[in-house]
């Protein structure tokens, strides 16, 4: 049964398979995977390089942790089934003006071969209680106006549309209660 877990080196093989799936898709420059590939992609195929990557991702959670300039602390969770990496979700501990408009508190992604099976909805539902422990309630979750799948995920978790800003839909999702249904 799939579950959220903290990033761990034991998922390296499956994580790398997922990154290869993402690479086969066209993506916009500047997203998280592009940044990670530029910084760690050459080394994460080796166990020690991947261990450095996992340690860096986990360090982003700490207030005094290293992270890219301008980034706020954020907690990463991987969604796995056994040793299979399915996707990941991040809870940003607070908002900057940019995140308030475009990124929100929570960002997530599911590997291409695992999409359209309810994983993103399950991930978002599962991480909302954690967001609440950080004082994030409701959580701002955004998606591109053309991303119908993500819009449906957010709405299935109780997201209430506030507005659209420059091609991004901005939803407030209650973290204080877990939504049921899909």
C-alpha cells in the first residue's frame, strides 16, 4: 500500500527510473527537477552521490539548513509503494511574495507511469495533517490553468479557488480536516 515517507537512499533505483520518465517529457526550465538535475544529476547515479542528494533534500527542512537562495524551509516527502518511488510532495513552511502568487505551500508530482491512479490526491490528503502541525491551515496550492489533472486533485481535497494570477489557479485547501471521497 502506498505511503508517504521521508526521502531515503533505499529508493535510489526507483527514483532514478522516475527521473528518466520525467526527462522524456517536455518540461519548463526552472522547475525543481531541472534545478536538481543541474546540481546533482551527474552524481546521483552513484550511491554516494545519491546519499548527498538525499541529505541535501532533507536539510532543506531545517530553518538553518542549506537551500537555494530565496527558498523557504520545506519538508519533502516521497510517496512509495514498497521500494517503488511513485512521487513526491513538499510542504513549504511559509510563503514569500512569489510563493503567494505562484508556488503556494504545497507542490507535488507523480512519475508519468503512475499517473491517473489517484496517487496525487492521496499524497495531498496525507500531507495536510503535517501542514497543519506547521501552522499552515489553510494551505495555498497552485496549478497551471491548463493542468486539469492537478486542478481536480486540489478540488478533491477541498480546495477553494481564490483567483487566477498570470496563468496560475490559486486554491486554499483546509488542512484541519481530511477530505473524504475523490
